[in-house]
């Protein structure tokens, strides 16, 4: 007997039929004697619909009230899932994040899980119930409903698996595993039987939406056995996220390509080149809770420096007004501008550690297509570039080919 957490994403609970099919899978696992916790997302499209409704009332919605609204999507699907299980004669009980007590900080719309009270769930499992938990939501210390950021049900699933010391966390979605890149962009992309935790972390952080990054962080921290599978297929082992690195001789140099259309670039030109400048520019941005990703500083011969960084597109205007109101006059920057027509493409692979020339191969491949690189950042197992948004898909396709990632 094993304890398994199964998380089902939006397309896997998109309508009553999909929910019945989910319930049938759970019934099969239950019949084998396993204890099952199900985590569900809202029906596909529902979270977007709720956000649009909020914006029709208030263009930049109050985060606390937005969380009250968007968390309702998952409250509907937990009830439906419990009903579908009951219809199959299975004892089932649903829980919202607040009912479980998935305690988070109070950063509405991007809250972090602090702790999970697993006692009631454990008791229910021991009493023979399938427990159905709402993904994406939690509660802060003052009882406010919070949400965990888009794609956050993955994180609920893995965090619950960690808290319950589950044997495995299965992420059911609309693809049958993790691919070399998004198969919707490159149809030749290949499913990976396994991927190392480190690579999955990089891919997720560089924008592969198949797993939310925080779910991968949890899996790493608590050594959760994590697998990505299709809810549309009965068979198949999906992709296992492993903690061991393969023999590097056989390991391909590049395992996958990720991309991100959600970032915007902010450029601060003609800043005096002196100590403390980076802090004066980025300090107020951090204080406003705006996350910064890539950062580049370039010093010219004339004693001034240009500073470029990226933030989430949704936060570009906020960052620009902070800089213009609080920073520009103060540091004497010549010009501050924003560009949200950019995209980031990243190649990822642990094999990079033992191979040279990967960056030049990437830059040559892009140059041959006339794609200009605007920013570059690297880590031990990743090279990321920012390009004009209109070249994104072309860049992903040519890199996928150049690094021989297609199906054999
Ligand atoms: P869910 O609603 O089940 O959470 P998501 O839409 O969040 O599903 O994630 C699954 C999607 O992730 C796939 O449909 C696919 O388009 C996309 N995706 C992006 N990169 C990859 C990748 N490397 N491998 C597989 N899927 C990927
Ligand atoms: N329903 C939420 C979203 O659309 C959470 C999730 O699907 O994981 O982002
Ligand atoms: Mg998702």
C-alpha cells in the first residue's frame, strides 16, 4: 500500500466528463489498496475568467479581494470531484485550503506556503476516505484567503506530498510528460523518460509551464518523488524527476529548451558610474515587491553606465513609475524606458558542465537566422537570451534542431 498524491490540472477537470474519468482512475488506484489524496485546479479557463471579471470592476484589482474571487474556481472542482467519487461508491471528502489549513504568508496572489496541518487528512485516509484538496489556495495567519501564483496547484500537490510523506506525487496534465521543449511550439519535441531535478528546476524557472517552479523547489527540498503524466491516457509512465545524475557520457549536453513571454525589459541610461548605483535603482523596486530576473550593467568610456533589467510584464508600469518618481532625479539618469515586446529563450542541461562551446553554438545558431540577442545570462547548466518577441518561436525551433533534440 502506498500513499499517492494525484494533482489534476485545468484541462483534466475541464468538464463533468473529465472529472468522472479522473474519479475512475482514482477508483483503480484505491482498488489496489493505495491511499489517495487528490489535488485539483479550477476548470480550464476559469481562473482567467475570474481575473477578467475582477478587472471589469477594478482595472488593477485589490489583491486580497482578487484572491477571494479566484480561489472560488478550485472550490467548485473539489466538490465536483468528491461527488464523482461518491457516485462510484468511494468515500470522499473535499477540503479548501483554509479547511486543511495550508498556512501561507500574506503576499496575496503569490503567497508562499509556510506549513500544512496534515492531521485531519491523515485521519480521513486512515478512515478509508479519498481526500480532495483545492489547489492554488491557502490561508494567512489572519484567516485571509491567499493564492499561490498562476500554476500554483502543482505546488499544493507537491507540498501536500511532502507534508504527508507520500510515496509519490503524480502531476496529471494534458501532455504525457516533460518534453525537450513545449510540444505546442515544436511538434518534433521528444518526451523525456526522466529529467534531473536540477534541470527541471531550471526549465521551470525559465518559463516551462508544465510545472510551477515552487513545486519543483518543494520536491527538491523534501525529496518528493515527482512524476508528470497525462490524464488523457490510461497507460504510460510519464516523466520521472530524478535526483541522480546519469552517467555524463550518455547524458545529452542539452536536455531541454524553455521560453518565457511574460517578461519586460527596463533600461536606465546614462547613470553616473559610482558605488551604490545598483542598490539605488533596484532597492526601491525590491521594496515594492517587484521581482527582478536578469540584470545587466554596462559601463561606457564617459564615466556613465547603462543599467538593464527584466521584470514580469504585469509589473513593468509599476517599476517604471517607481524609477521615474523616486529614482531618476535622485541619481541623474538620462533616460528610463520599458519594452514589453521581448521574450527569453533558455537552453538547459547538466551536460553543459562537461562540455565547452555550447554558448557559441547557441549564438551562432541565432545569428544564422538573423536573430539579435539583447541580453544574455548564464548559470552552470543554463544559457538564457532575450530576443525580440516576434522571433521567439523561430529561435526555439532552430535551437531545438541545432542541439539535436528531435525525436529519433
Ligand atoms: P495544467 O493545467 O495541467 O497544470 P499547464 O498548461 O499548466 O497544465 O501545463 C501543461 C502545458 O505545459 C502543456 O500543455 C504544454 O503546452 C506546456 N509545456 C511547456 N513546456 C513544456 C515541456 N517542456 N514539456 C511538456 N509540456 C510543456
Ligand atoms: N487555477 C490556477 C491557475 O489557473 C492554478 C493552477 O491551475 O494550477 O493558475
Ligand atoms: Mg499548470
